[in-house]
C-alpha cells in the first residue's frame, strides 16, 4: 500500500512539473514550491 501511494505521488509530481510548472512558477516566490520540489530562499527564479 505504501509503494502504491509512492507511485501515485511520483505521478502527481511529474504531472505538476510538466503541466503546471510555468503557471505556478509565475505566481509563487522563489522560496515556495517550484517544479515539485522545495527550493531555497536564495535560489534564483532563472530555472522556471
């Protein structure tokens, strides 16, 4: 059951990265969740 949940989570993160990355990156600060992972406060928004 845990493995099943992990697979679901990975799939959601992949969809998040591919489809919503630009929209989320445009409204979220550099310290928020960008591209499905936590970025540090000093990370530049250049990789959006």
